[in-house]
C-alpha cells in the first residue's frame, strides 16, 4: 500500500526534468529552431520545472555535425545563446552517452559552462565506463545522474550489482529507465523498491524515465513517485523516441506542489507542437510500439515500421515473433 502522503501532499525533494529537446530530438534529428528552443526554455521557467535537458554531448568525431541539429552536440555557446546568463531557478542538463561522447574534451569545468547537470547514460554492462564519466564530471563541479537503460532486459542480480557499483561512486542520482516501455506498474513497484533501497543505503537520489509503448509512461511515473522516487522525467506533449515519454502536461497536472504550473506547458503545446508535427516529426502511441513493448523488445523495428508508412500490424507481429 502506498503512503498516501507521498501522493496527496507535495514533497520538496521532488524534481521535474524536461527531456523534450533530448528525447524529442531523436524523432527529428535535433532540428529544433531557436524560436522553439527559447520558447521551451521560457515555458519551463514559467512552469516551475527544475531541470531542462538540452540534448547530448555527442562526439563530433563519431557523428557528422551536418546530419544533426545543434542539440545533438550541445555546445556551451549554443546553450548560452538560448538562456543568456540564466538568472532563473531552472538548471540546465545534458546527456553524455557512454561510448558516444568525448567527455574529457567536450565537457568543460562547471565554472566555464552554463550547464549544471551531466546525465550519464549507460547499460548494466558498461557501468565501469559510466563511472569514469561520473567521476570526471563531479571533479569538474557538476551535479551528475546515471541513467541505467533497458533494465527490463537485465536480471535482478545484475541490476543490484550495478546499483552497488554506482552507490560507491560520486553520482548524485540514479535513474530507473524503462527504455522499451515494457514494464507494468506492479513490476515497476518492485523495481522502485530495489532502487530506493540502494538510494537509502548509499545516500543517492533516485529518478524515473519512462517510455509510453504500452501507454504506461505517466502511470509508471506516478507509481514511482508514490514509491518515494524523487526525480521525474517528462516531455512536452510526450515528445520522444517512438511512442514517446511521460507527458509533462499530465505530470504537472498531477503533482501537488504549488510551485508547478501546468498552463505554460499547455500554452507552449498549443503554439508549437502542431508545427513540429506538420514538419514531419512522428511520435506517440501506436500498435506497433505496443507490440514491441509487450514483447520487451527495442522499438527500432516499430520505428522503422512507422517510417515505412506501414499499417499491417498483424504482419508486423508475425515478423518480429517469427523464430525463422
């Protein structure tokens, strides 16, 4: 049984992070206009959101800058062009993906950067590499989180080992990530207990990043909120890879903290999201994503299904369940 105080009252420890530019950037190659980005920043400030994730610190030697928008790389000067001196309570975050970033070169000391938080994305089997980035970022003065991706594919014992390793590091917050959108709320409750136990043991905050393949991103996020998880990811209009993420407008409408205001989010969606969709960005629940979610598979096949303009869902199901 949930503690009603964790659902009916507000906890000062709760932090909301907007991942629209980063996760949403995966559906349009990060090609957001400066007008869109500045309006999103201002909407987050007005809505009381705690962190805004601008995108990735991707390795320019690995990814061609001509093929992506600026938020694939999140140069400090590009961020400053949007936020100026950022004389607000909103903190700026970026993601460093293990194996896809040159963190020693591209992440400057905090004293020289507009960024407050580095979010390290890793799988269980790359935790040692993640810890190297974590320690580098902490030494440079940043808040640091670690997002363990695709935990639905890992044994519980492996997750516990990963949490122990991270617990002994200098990371500030460890994220539970449902990359495939395949975790049901009852399983999410069990996973949250494993993470919060580790958080209590090592003095770490815990976060949740959910995907919407089975229309459970919001449900799983508030499930985790009720279980004591404090860092909550969301995106405007649920914009994100494939089926998308927990919708910011749903989350802020749920949270009881009077510091959060849902109207600026709705206002931004009204003014900007229709054009983004008109420009060709596609995300949101569809049956192909439901199928990969139910099968606990990476949504790459479902994403390609949508890109190909297919609607033969039964054939798709047979294709990805075939043993041939």
